[in-house]
C-alpha cells in the first residue's frame, strides 16, 4: 500500500472521479513532479484501497489535504476531456444523484476504458496504439481536379471522349469515388482513369477503407431546397439566438412531413459559419443511412456519427476527431450528448417526445433535459423538434422558458391524411376471420393493393401470440424468472420467449400444470399478423419490421425494400413510426389503438396519442393522398379522438388540465426509488426502511411519499421488485428527501439493489 504523503496547509489537491459507486470525487495530493500535468479533464492513475485505478480529474485546487491522503501516481497520455464537458458531467451527477465515476464513464471513449485494464493488468496490449493484428485496408479513390478542362486535340483523348466525359461528369457530380466502384459501372474504367489522370483532370489517392456502414458510400451531393415561409421564420429566430450567443431553447413544432430536418441542416450550417460546433440527438432507431446521407450531402464527411454498431476503434477515432476539432458536427442517440466538444453552440433533439431518450439502466439521465442544460451552460441554443410535443416541453413554452417555432403545413404542401376510427365493438372481421383485421381494414388493403400503392399496419406487440393458455385449467404459461406471460414466437421454432430476461423454452404439447388440457395461443403479435395477411392476400409482398427480425443493417434493408417498391404491406411495431419518409405509402392501419392505454401509467394517454399521430404521418408523404384507419374498442377516448383530428393543441390542452388536477408532471417532480432483491421479503423490508427514511425527512417539506408497493411487473430475472414514489412541486424539498433515502441505502444488505430514478418516464 502506498504510504500517506505529508503536506502543509497549502498542498495542491486533485478531486478525481474514480470507477466506484461513490457519491463524489475523491481528493488526492498532486506531487510537485506532476503539478504541471494534472489539470481538469486529464486521466490519472491513483490508488483506491489496494487497487490501482484510472480516474478523471474533476478539479484542481490548493488547500489542506484530508487525513492520510494518497498521491496521484501518474498522468496518462492522450487528450483530456474539455473543461465545459467536465463541468457538465459534475452537474449531471449532482442532479441525478448518480456516482460521479459512473457519469464520467459516459464521456470516455471505449479505448480509454481499456486503459483501466492496461494499468491494472500491464501484460495487456494497449488498444490506444491500434487494434492488434488489424491493418487498415487501403482503397484507391478518384477525385476530379478543380477547374480541370479537357485539353483540345490531346492525343488519344478524342478516342475516349464519350466514355471519359461520362466518367468525369459522374466524378464531378458525385464527388470522390472508389476506383473499384467505377470499374463496376463503367467498362474499362481503370484505363480511362489513368488517361484522365495523365491529362490532369483527376487524381488518384489511397485512403483507408471505411468500416462504418454509414460511410461506406461516397457522400452524395445535394442542393438545398428553397425553404418555405414557415421554415424561413423559424431559421431567422434561430439565427438571431446563435449570433447573439444567447442561451435559448426552441420547441420546433412541425406536423409530420413539415421539413424539420431542413431546418436542422440550415441551423447547423449557420452555426458552423459562426465557428460553433453542433450535436444532433435522434432516437436510436431513427439513426438510418437515409438520415445520415442527408447530413453528409450538406457537410461531406465532416460529420461524426455515433452509434452502437461502431467498433471500439471506430468510436475512439470519432471521439478524437471531435476532440481535436477536425469534425464539428456529431449525430447520434443518447450517448452523443457526451461528445467531447468544449461548448456546443447548437444541440438539436429530434423527436424530443420519444421515451428512448431516457436511460433506463445505470445512470438514469434524460438526454432531452440534459441537452437543454448542456447547451445553456455554454450560452448555446437547444432545438427540441417534434410533431407531437411532450407535455414537459409544451409547459416550458407556456412558462416562458422556451420559444415555440411552428411549421403548420407539410413542406411539399400535401394534405395531412384523413383518419377514420373503426369501432371494433360494431365492425366484424373480414374474410380472414380475425376480428383485428376488420372488414373495413380488409377492403382498404384490397383497394391499396389494386392501386399499386403501399400500406403500413402498426401493431405494437411483437411475436406470434402474446400468451399461451391451458383450455383445461386456465393456466397462462409464465416466465419462471419474471412475472410476465411468455410470448410464442413461431419463427424461433415454435418457442416461448420472455421479452424481459430472454428466457426461452419449447412450446409444450400439454399443460405443464394439469397435464391434461391443450394449449391455446391467445392474442395477436406482428408475426401472426404477417402470417394471416399472407394467407389472406397471397400475391402481396409482405415484410415485417420489429426487433425480432430487424436490428442494425436489417432495419435499413427492410426500409430500402419499401422505398424501392419491393414491399406491398409493411407490418411493424413502433419502429415504423420513427420519422421514415416512405413516399409510396398511402394507407396506414392501426390494428389496435388500445394496447398502450391499458398500461398503469399516468403517461399512457400521451404515449398513445404520440404513437397514433406519428404512425399516421407515414401516409400520403408523396404525390398521392393518404388514408389512415384506427381500430379501437374505445373510440371515445380523448387520445384517440384528438389523434384522429390531428389536433395536437387540443390534446395538449386537455391532458395538461388532467395532469394539473392530479398533480403529476409537468406540474410536479417525481423520484422513483427502485428496490430489488432475490428474496421477496428482503426486498419488501428494504423498501419499507427507505420509505420510512423518506417520511421522516419529508415532514413539513411538501413532499408526498407513496409506498412501498410491488412493481407492476413484480419479478424480473428472479429478482423481486418494489417501488417507493416521491412527489413534490418543490425541487428543493424533493432533493432533500432523496438525499435522505440515499443516505439510508448504506445500511441495507449488499444483496439489495437500489437506484434513485429522478424524473422517471415509467414505473414498470
């Protein structure tokens, strides 16, 4: 063990975030030999107990060191985190009551995390020096020489004039292209390129082959369309805020197809003109090559795309480009919020209403809320874009904390599709015999197929059958590790699967409980819907888009087939609602609008409304008019009625009234205390102790404490789950009670897991 270091009252101290579940950074003494190297954001090696660990310096100051303070042992090479990012991470840790070491890890590139292993296990190869055994593959690229003119009368050029000019025109139009791709599309391309290179018209250079699928194709060239009047008004307001470096939040509320992406592109271009960096956050599933291609068409390859498909080396390279300023635009899901930029001048959150912006494991931050926070810390602009504003964002506007920018019509002046409500209580099934494919929906599909157009059917439940019931004893086959029914997946060999813990088992021939009754498949999932449609419309080309069949490249593969008109009917879960531009889709059918309304959550109506409006917006985005059918057993529900009228303002007004009366966000704040343990009694006792600690501190604070109660899904992965809910209109009071709960966690057995979820979006 390292001996304590003796110092006077004016020692140089470093507060270091270490990889441990500690509420705050630990203080270390900075030796004189390292004084010039230990600065905020640098990675250092220090001792934690008997271990050597890598931490990040959060602050450097002078003062009296704590008793038995240990020294910083070493400063690691490499770029440090920007000061602005370090300050942001500290504030995020404080707000969400999250261990600072866990928060800092969100901002470190993967290879920096490997350095921890390299320090503690010196025999490991340091990945910062390159991936072992992987040499970058080089490919030849051809680019046009600026202002190069075809020399008149040059020997031999005349014989190649037609082929050469055709190839040269393509290179000048599309930009640099791989020679191998030119050889695929132009006969004798290699020889033609060689002659053009000799004439000074093109140059050939080797580049490292891109491994990221978003950059596998050359950046296309695109002329920016003329903005609409509403787009110009929105851009003028954004330009004013960017130019003034004024911390500003805009809610860009535009109907589906209104051209929000064009506003984003022009706003980023303006930020770059002003020397400001930009970050754009999108829901993970919306991060498709189609979207990235639009950004690369404007900004070339000076865009960092941060996504889960990158290798650690690729993520590290993206991180370095952003840190050094080689790239000043970052696009990605939640994690792009931690791009290593000093102070982004512009942060955009597309589809800001999407619940996936809330991290549900580890550090439970909300990327939308923290995007506003990070932008304002650097006097930047934050744009929240959506067709269906969250109630939290709408309330920001009404309270004067954000400014609304409206795009009330579609950019290409198409009408929003009419929505028809199909009352399943009164309308019978079509020829398939399945009541969820009503006669109305069947006829609409027939008409759309006859017209050579495309349809989307939305059903937010994957699998073949959501549950399996015994006809004899009524037993529903449940997951042995979770308190949920197993879903039957026919394409998985007829297996039953849990969507929470991934447990799988074969479909038994007889009921395992009574051993007599036959098992019946109940309910409808996307897999069964696809099979039923194939039997009903045997000549139709049907594809399915859900998490069982579409991940990574498969998502874009399915969407590409739809855009190429190789699919007649697309069946999908909420993945089909995420902003996809499919111009030949004219019919959207919502198979069951009631599914989300049955969830025990005060946000159920809001989520249903968002899904219905978003999926309806996929219809009629091209030259042909669209149509939407919404099937429901509850046609009078306000979420269904307002969605059918595309009445966003009416829904917001009604829902805000309900929330205010019930005292739910955005008129109060919540903290959900999540408790789980392998023993149900232990989980219940621990939750009770934490609730008692909360009530003791809550006296006179205006904080309401509810629970403990079993979670709606009481067991997941063999761990029993309990919840305690804290609610208050006072942020200060709620924080005080939350800190009391946090302190009480230290007295619980180590086998009990507890997390504080600040501003939760769900309670399951």
